[in-house]
């Protein structure tokens, strides 16, 4: 049984990463896998609302001890950490991941914000991605006007940093536009072959997990492959 680490990032914040991550965890559970979801860096934590980390734990079929950093200020993690007098340590997060990585069948890790969002004075999310040596990196983006630029910019910048995005997940936004539903066909060509593995409709994670929307992605995740630093294509 393989024990993959799947990292979920995005082209920005508030675009549906957690919504997708919940659906994927539920779908993995329906397929009989022990799947655990974690978000080791999260700002905007409030006592009155369920955190993203809580949502991932609720959708998980295997639970690991929470680790990482949570901050109350609803701002960029590096600013929230500075305000809370916290220093986010990449080695500490890597150690936390390595401690639980071999326990579930799948460990899903959601990053805060976008792939190049800062998590420290001189540290970006992509630095954490590189240090974690994941099996799969998925980029979530909203299916709306402007997404082609955002996806191209993120994937090219990642490649220049020695990291390959393995697949794109498009999320239908609350407010659609004439480009919605047409972007998926353009992305693979414009990103030198990075596939769009799913386009999520406006539906609950439970409904998405119950459908066949994530079937292609599930098949890819279940295909045995070795862990890598510079990402090997699926």
C-alpha cells in the first residue's frame, strides 16, 4: 500500500481549496482509503466559525494529531504570525508531516493562500512544497476570466523553482462569466501539458464526492509511484 502525500495549493485565497479538499477526502474514504487532511498553517482562526483545519479533519477517515501554526488575525500568514509573535518554521512543519506521513493511506496537506504566498519574512509556500517532497501537487483555480493568466504564471514560476504542478482543479465560482466552462480546454495547451483533472460545479463536498467528478483524479492518486523532489509527471 502506498502512502502518498498530496499537497493542495492554489492561485490565490478564497477560491475553493478547502471545498475541493473536503470533497477529495470524502471520495477517498468512499473508496475505502484511510485519508487524513491537515492544514498546518492557518490564519483568521475564530471561535465562532469552523476553521479550514477542522473541516478537513471532519472529512477525514483517519485522524492524526494536529500540528503547525494557527493565528487569529485574518491576514496573510506571515503578517498574522508576526502579529502573534510566532515564527513559522518550515523544518518544524516538515518534521510534523514526516511523523504522520506513513500512517494513513493518503495524507492531504492544504497550503494557505496561493502557491507563492509568503509564510515568513523570506519564505514562500513553494519553499515548503519543495522541502516536503510530496508525491502530488495540485493547483486549484477559479473557472473565471483571468484564470489562464493566473495558472500560467503560477506553473511557470513553479517550474523555474524546480517544482512541477501535477494537475489543475477548476472550481466554478459563485458568479460565472462567459469564460466559465471554456478555460479547461485551453489550460493543458498553455501550460505545456499540465492536465485539468476535474472541474467542480457549485455543489456540496458530499455531492461532489458522491459523483464521478473526481474519478480520473482518484485513479491517478491510486497509481503507485515513488516520492520525488522534482515532481515526476503522473
